[in-house]
C-alpha cells in the first residue's frame, strides 16, 4: 500500500491465529509499525494444525512469536472449537453458532495487553469484524471500544486496539490482502477451515464457504 508511513520506534502486538483475517492484519501491521510481535493462544482447540500454521507463518516472515497456554478456556467453554463430539453448525433462530467460545476475545485481548505492557508496545491489533461475521458479541465494535478503555484503566496505559477489518466484508478483506502484496500468501498458507485443512479448506464448513464466497466476489471486481 503506497503512502503508508511506519510509526518509527513503535511496537505492535498482533493477536494471531494463522487464519485469513489475523494474517491479513499481520501484514497490515508490518506496513505500519517498526516492530511487530505475534501472540497466539493455545486453548487446546479442536485442530492443533492452527498452532502449527501460526508458527510456520511467523517463522517464514521472521516475526517474534509467543504461544501462550490458555487451556483453562477449553475447560470452561465446551463448544465445537474445543470438543470433537460437538458438530460445527450455524446459529438458528437467534442462537449463536456452536463455534462461539464465550470469553475468548475478552481473554485474548486482555492477555495481549499484558504482553504489550511487558514489551513496551502501544498498539494491539485484532482481526475481529462486524460485517461478515457469525454474530459473535465479542467481535463487535462496541465491545472492542469498551475493552480498550478497560485495559487502559486496568494497566494505567494508553494502548490502542486496532481493528482493520471491522467494517469491511470478506471480499474487501481479500482486497486488502492484495493491496498489501499478500493475496497468494494468505490464500495458500492460512487456516480458516473448521475441519483443520490449510489453504482452500474443506469447502463445506461455514468458515470455508464464507472465505470462498468473499474470494470469488473479490476476483470478479478485480478483473473489471
């Protein structure tokens, strides 16, 4: 992206899963901040491939990467992402999808704030989005703004939580990755699939369908 000036001597923490959204945010941060650190949370999620994928990406990009143990979350929040015997399904009649992990972003961003405090980082980046999402309450802009205030008060800091994807849809997220020079990287090296298949995934789960629809929609606009 032309015209982006890096904020010299400023560090950023990216909450990083190795998926499409967080990897796009990682490239977004690399364009803007002098130093970028990735933080991944191991909550004994359904597919360990997610952790491996995040490690592989950060190693390839030469980014300092912390993997934090959050197994307690797995014990507290049984759902389709933490249990093999719970099916992945969309929410029906106003219910949340079976993939919703209660408290996940609350805990992840809070712990990212602790890491940021320890390493002297002012900026925290997360790939949450209120446009193309599954209705998760902890992906909403109002939650992020509220938590930003809370973290700052709790630690007596002036962190800034950035949400580059908050108001864009999946097609626009692919466009952003392309503008960052990372379209092929994101498409071939990230893991979005609920069945743990890297790149284009299984093609059947809700995450894969959303990802593919966005990719196809972006390619239609790109050709024009």
